[in-house]
C-alpha cells in the first residue's frame, strides 16, 4: 500500500512519465495557513540543477486539488498534484529487454506481470518523493519550533564532497553518500514501547526513499564496538538532558528530550553511463547495456530535503498521537 | 500500539515481573500442525545460560490459550502465554529514583506518568521478545523451505567473540555486537514499491527489538563509499540471479530472488556493574548508581534467534499478501 | 480518515464546490483492462436528470491521474479525478449564519473550527460519492460473474414510487425511501468471525453514504418478531443452499453461498423549499430559513448505483483476502 | 482480523469450549484506577440466569494478564482472560455431520477447512462477547459522565416481553427482539465526514455481536417514509440542541450534541429444541436434527450490556481521537 501514518497519514500516487505525481494527506488539523509559496523552499532544495544532479528540469508546480479553503487547511483530505511536463519516454522503451542492474526494472516486471508503467522507473521513480516533500512542508509547519536539519556529510567515501562529485562526473560514474539528520526541540515521550518505537517508524518511512540502504541512530554501528560503560549516556538534568548522546535521543524506542540524530547510507545512482554486462531477457543471453537518459551523478545530493520531509511526517504523527498538536490549529 | 503486520498480525503483551508475557497471532492459516514441542529449539536458543548471558533462569514454557485444536491451528487467533516464574522485584524498586542510563526508565515514567510497571523494565523488557520468538516459530513453519539464518559476527569490535565476552565479564562491563541475517529461497516480488518496501517493513519490525541501533541491507553503509559501476549487481540468469549481491537481494524495495542479507548493530547492555554518575530524580542532584539485578554481558548473544523470528514474521506476511501461502494450509 | 479497505483500499478527497472530487484506489491487481468508457454506465445512473433529482448538471468526466498504462491497471495506485465545472457558490454563503436543519453545517463548523469549505456541503456533499462509484466500476470488473443489483423499492412510504415523487415535487418537499441490494454468485466463506463480519464491513462502508440511516440483512428487523423455528434456514444441498433466506446469505458473519440480500433506509433530502424555523447562530435568535440552491426531491433515487459500488468495493476486498482474485489479473 | 479500533483498540481471542476467552486492549490511557470489582456489574448483567437464558453457568472470573500495576492501568496492553470452567463438549460432537440451521457451523467448516474448533460454536460463540463486555467496562470508566443505556424494548413482536419469553419457553422455541440504546452527554464533533462516520464505526462494531441483523439510527427505517419537512430537526439553541431528534444525534456522520439513539434487531436464537429437517453432510441426504445442549430462549435478553460495551468502546476511541481523553488519565 502506498499509505503511511496513523493520524497524520499520507497516500502517494503517480508515475515518472505519466500525467503526474501527488499526495493526499489525511489528518491535517484544520486552520493551518497554507499557500503554494510555502512549498517553494523545499521544492527548490529537492530540484536538480547543481553539479551532480540530473539535467532533467521539471517545473514541480504544486496544485491543491482539495483540502484548502481561503488559504487555510480545512481538516479534510489535502491533495497536492504535480503534473509532469518534461518527459522523454522514448529514452526508456528499450530497457524492457535489458533490465538495468541496480534498478527495479526486473522486479517490477515480475511483480506486476509486465503491466507496470516502465517509463523512467514509473511508480518506482525518485520523482515520487515530490509528494513526500510536499507532505513534509505541511508537517514542518505543524511542528512549529521543532527543527529538523539534514545534510550530506560524506560522498564517495570522503567528506570533501565537491571533489567526490567532480571525480565521478569525470569518470562518467556515480557515487553514494551518507546523510545525517538531527532534530532539535523534541519533547520527551514520542514513540511507543515496542513495534512503534521511534526508530521503527522512522526507519519504515525512510527506507521507502529510493537508494537508502542503511540507517543508524546515535552511535549506531559504532555502538556495536563499545562497552556499556562508554555507551550509556548519564543523565545530568531533571528534564533528562544527557552528558553524551550515544543513544541519538531515543531510549527504549521513546524520545528522551535530547537531540535526535541518525544517519542514512545512500547507494550510488544505479544509472551510470558505464557499459554494463547483464542479461537480455528477450534473447536470454548476456548483453552490453549503456544506460541513456538523464541521471544524477550523486543522488545523495538530493536526499537531505527528502529525509527532512520523511522525518517531519513521522514526528508530526507522533506529536498528534501524544495530543501535542491540537485538532483545530487555528492559524497559528 | 503493540501490534505488527497486515495479514499475519501479532499483538504482544505482558511485563517482565508481572504475571507473564505473551502474543496473539491473527491471520494464521488454518490447518498448520503445531504443538508445544515445535517451540523448544528456538526458545532454547533465546534462553540465557551461556557465558555472557543473565543468570536469571526462566522455564519459558509456552501455553496455548486459543487457536489450537487437535494439534493444528484453527485459523482464528492463536494466543500463547508464558507465565513468569522467577522474578525478584525487590531488585528494581529503588531504581525509580535514579533512572538507569541507557535504559527506558526515564522516558517510561515521563510517558506513562509514573503508572508504568517499572519492575525489571516492565513492558520495555527484553523478555517481551518471547512472544516474538513464539510467533517466529509459527512463521518459520509457514515459510517451509525459505531458510532464515542469523548469527553474531562481531562483538566488542572483534570477530573473536569468545575473547570479547571473556574480557567484558572480567571487566564487569558489557559489550555490543553485530548480527548478520541471511535468507535463502525467497521468491521474486515480495514487498511494495514505496512505503511497504521490504527494507521498510523489516526495519520497522527489527528496531522494535530492544538494543538494536542500526540496520543495513547488502553492502549497506559500505555502499555509500562505492561507485555505481561497482555497486550495481549484473543479472546473469533469466530468473534474476546476480553476479554480486550488493543490493542484499532487494531492488526498489522488492525481493529480487537472490539471497537476502542484512546486518544489525546491537548496543552493549545498558545494565553494567560499573558505577555510574547520573541524576537522582528525588534529590535533584547527581548521584552514584550501581545497577544490581541479573543481566546479560552481551545481549547480542541472544539476538540471533529473535532476529530470525522478526524476519520470519515479516516475510510470512509478505508471502500471504502475495498469495503464496494458502488460507487453508491443510497440515503440510 | 477518508480511507476504506484492507487489501483493496480507497481514499477519497475533494469538495462540492472546490476544484473537484476524486479517489485513489490502492491494491488494484495489475492487468485489468480499464478505460474511461467503463465508467459511463454507472456515472450515468448516478447522474441527476430524472424527475426528483437536482437540476445541477455536471459533466462528471473521470480523468486517470495515475495507475493506468496502455489501457490496463498497473498494480500501483489508481487515481481518478472529477473536476467540478458547474458550481454556484453564492447560493450557500449565507448559510453560515443559519445552519440548515438535517445537514452537517452545524457539526462541520464545530468540528473544523469554521475552517471547513462550507460551499455546497463541502467535503460532506453527496458529490463525494463520485469517487465511490468510480471505485465500484473497478471493483465490479474484478468481481467478474458476481452480480450486484440495487433498486429503490419504496419511497415516501409507498411502493408506487413515481406517485410519491410527483406528490413531493408538488408539495415542494422531499421524501425518503428504501433501497434493496442483492448479490448473486458469492462463494461460501467471505468475511471474518467477529469484527470483520460481512455485515460489519458492509455497514461500515454503507453508512458513509450520505442520508443512509438504517440497514438490515435478510429478514432484518422482521427477524426480531420471529421464532427460531421460523427464522432458521434449513440447508437443502451439499453446497449450502437453503430453503428460505432469512439470514440474507450470511451466517456468523460469513457468506453462506446463498444470495446476499440487504436493505437500507434513506432519509428524505434535508434541503427542502419549505420554510424552516431554526437558530440563527449570528443573532442567537430563532429565524426563518428557506433553502435556495438546487436539490434532489428524493435522494434515494440516486442511491442504488452508489450502494452497488459500496458493496462491490467491500466484496472485492474480501475476495482478495480469500485469495480468490489473483494479484496479477492478466487482462481477463 | 479480530481487532477493532484505532487509538483504543481491542483484540479478542478464545473459544467457547477451549481454555478460555479474552481480550487485549491497546491504547488505554495510563493511570485509570481498575480492579476486578469494576467488572462485577456488567458481567452479572451479561451472565445467564434469568428465565429465557441458558442454564450453562460460568464463573466468568476476569484475570488481568498484563497492563495493571498497583490497581491502575499502566498505559501498555491490558489483557484480561476468562477461563472456561463449565464445558460439555460431548453435546456438540455430532453436529459436525449436520450443520445446525442458522448457525455458523457450515460456513466455519468451509472457511477453515474443517480445522475449526467446532465445540459450542468455537470462536463464533456468543461467549466471545465476554472480552467485549470487559473492554466496555474500561471504556465506560474513561467516558466519565457520558451515559450509555441499552434496554430490550420488544421481544417476539410485542413489548410485553415477559409474556413473549413465557410463550417461547412453553413452545420450546426461541424469539428475537429489539434493543434500543441511548447515549447522553456526548460532545459535538465525534466522527469523521465519510468512511468513519459515527454510524459507520458503530455499526461495524455492533454487527460483530452475534445475532444482530439490523441497525437504525434515530427515526431509521421510519425516516424512509417521512418528508424532509417532518424529518429535519430544527435547531433551538446555540449549542445545537434540536426540537425533535429524528437524526438520532448524528448529522453528516458527526455527533451533534443531542442524545444519540439507535436500535438493533436481534434474531431469535438459532438453537431450538424443535425438530429441524436439514442436510446431513456425511450422508448427503436430508435428515432430522434436534439440537441438544443448553441455550438461550431469547438471546436478546443478554444483548443490552454487550451493546453498551460495544458503544462505549467505539465512543472512547472517538473521544481519544478528538483529544478529549488525555493520554495520562491520572486516576480521575
């Protein structure tokens, strides 16, 4: 199912080269001021253009189909549509025969019996994250002073990210990266003891972002190498502030009032201009593939704003569950 | 909510030092042969006893409360109860004042207003994984020839795990570890394109296991350092087998028919005998804490069977969704 | 939440006088042939025009936003939009002061703090059933030979329905009615023992249709007056056919292979041209209200096709749950 | 699935002649005082004993398996078990061959392939309502001053209920009845515009109660015979009180602050001592059946407290959704 959330619930739809992509958000409190302008910043951050991103340019103009009245949310489903404008489907038609390594082409055609819209990855495309970013804009407004910040901290194995990108462009290859996200201002008590721990729900949402292959909270994989006496964060204030933050702001699956910190591993873009030797499903023989089309050298460059959106959506849901965001927001 | 799953759905309940812990499983196909004996192996693996595990010994005897008739599942809710027998609640009563660093004590009392059963971690205790392991036994039987195997591959930063444990016991400290899980025999096509990707649903479930702080699929965090031309797994057979397995058996969130591989980071047990300097919530002053009670030196030792169970539960749900496990199992 | 269903799941959105109304359907098997033409018949049945229906005319032209490729469903979310074209919002603006008796005006403004789109009932409008009818078209195709038929059997207390309508039009009043729905060709075994009984899930869905105030299955309220020896349906064939059908095709919440029969009570349209004496929320005094705008004399006339759609959606979900509709439909 | 609810969520399990029946309630706010004594009144009301009810006597002693600590709810899952003590399974064994008309015997064996626990109706038994009544006790406490009252208003077609029962006992037959439920003290604004209307969610829950075959809100089926000018409830106060209550306290699926009123039709108990002529599934020929065992002459006598519980559970969930019951109840 393409739905996520419990009380703040998003449903995404669309395809990369179809009519458009979009999102319906259910559970938005009534009375939140919201106009198209609110979306500009985050859509710009997600948009390609910088070195290392795809030359495909899209207007990415959001259009409210429902749920807005007099520039405020109505409390009923909010649907936002992004029509596709710049599509070149002819680029992809021949990929039906040779599924691109690293892509969803092979699994999609097996799962959907060949009926999938294969153009540009169809419903598997990173373009679907537009709906998520739009939902993130709404969520961030509801979160008020809770501040979420994600940034690329490593690409191609180095923290000199510009250099890594330059090298990859030169090599006509792609590179992966690591994005770190931190959240300040969270109350104690978000999350549930077992299956709906904060780590559980966040990672569920975050692994839906294409290209993410790992996530770690606080010290994460480094914690596996530590002793308990090193890893434990001693509490130093009555409101739960800790000396260190190896837990990444979460104990027992519940926020502890410290900064929440996690990192994700982004794999290198699967589409590269390098020749690949892989199966041709029509001939049943190994074949050479050179992927055409327009692609990102380092998709991780575009992940931070998507990761922020994913995080904001999850935290908004938890905040509503804890009754910390009122049902009628009243234009605050 | 303490529920997980869509068509194969588990609900857990209980406390570490209350009457017991248990699980209700909804959506079990009718006609699966099931007796108490089926649980022995996995409960033994989970049970403490080896060096590095807690001296608390529990019988861990499962009892069917519902859903079994003539040694077969009935198709209606299957409830399994484990009564607690060996509890020493007096060990914990004074921890109300000084929340243990690294534990859920502080967040629990904030979230539940002091009404939580704090004895032995209460509902946050690792003892709750008994219900998960029991559900895993049922799931594994339904999965038939799909084979799940988890093992501890690193502890305290070394692959010489025995040595790491010995050192930690000697230091009266605890150590973390890394557990790897692989799954053989999966069909192509499990998982959904976006929010219910295999990585999403698996990580949701797996982060509910206490002490897990990171997860990575296939090359995981290493992928972030790779080039696309290195990371892409070329397809070498008509059924999708690949030359390498950097994707860990999952493309676009969907199983691709190769071995599924992922690793989790387990933090060191938070309870150590080392003296800790932390806040006393009664006095409002920093205080020294020496955690008594009976604890695991390396909780990661007991994670593999829990991880297998978690994985089996998720995969069973996906298999039923794909109509690959019939509604009436008929005693196969 | 504006979502319904488990495996065949619909999400509706929109407002009566906003940009449009629509539906996203998740869980449609891939490979079902589907074009705009498939919607004509049911949209025509729902459309006004007959005596007793509103003079507001809408094109009701469906537009696929996602989920269709080469005239077949793709297996990913199917979104259908109906843009509003014929809106006269000025009719409604003054109703803010005097909530119309029988309508949702009063509760909507209390629930959504005055932020609701009040024009023409906004999100509460019967126009929202367009999305349901569209989902019903898809569901009916998936149901194949299972045949659903609903018809108005009584209006204004008489079976001479034409006469009842004529009288109400003459009186400038409105009338209620009873719609009966029967389903042929159902297999034994749809539905779940307790909370997801067929009656439970059907009535949940059906009471979401505006103006429905009662539902009864089989003999329904008449059963309350019967003896067990009269009401019991003796089984007369090995496949469960019964002599009588007082159960309406459902025992213990599960379909028994006989015709499913139920009836719903539709209240009279709340908007009438008759003068009403009710509270003016601005003045705090009782006031006279004459509802302008364009309305149905007997909304029950337009209920049958909506009821069929609601039933089809529920039964499709149950059929998929029972694995009786394959995940890949393959254009049958 | 045997689960119901969104934020106040119940899971039932068990069989009539197995080890017991029970319920797990998830989402109970922490800090509600709760002891076994709280259950006495409602369990007594549900218990058989009066003329017209089954001679099977059960202790119906609730036992908390989890979620209670120091006589207060903990905020984590609350599990209540009722062990079966008085079972006579031999009564039922021969019914496998001749499914009882009106019962779930036939559909159960088809749905679960013969693996169902058929003793005493197994999981389909009215005994499962014990868990529902227990959940209702908790819900009623949370609802505070909201008062729910259900009563049998008609049996066997007459309001002289005692007479109807006497006659049926004399005839060795059974009779149906009508139960009316009213709720006072509800706020305006519970329920959602479309799929989660109050009528939708209540009827979903209520049709899970065995033997219910119809439900109507306010004027219900009578509304179908009325004119709009008669049916509309004029508002006579600023807080929404109406002159009449044909809507039964609900407009557009949302509570309007007036008394909520609905009625359910209860079919006559299917088990009667009358000889029935029905199919023998072993011989494939019509056969005579005289149902032995211990049964209720008028099951409707025992419905009111179950209906109250069902209503309380649904309303509690809506109240929590509207943030009108706090997450930490603090022993009020």
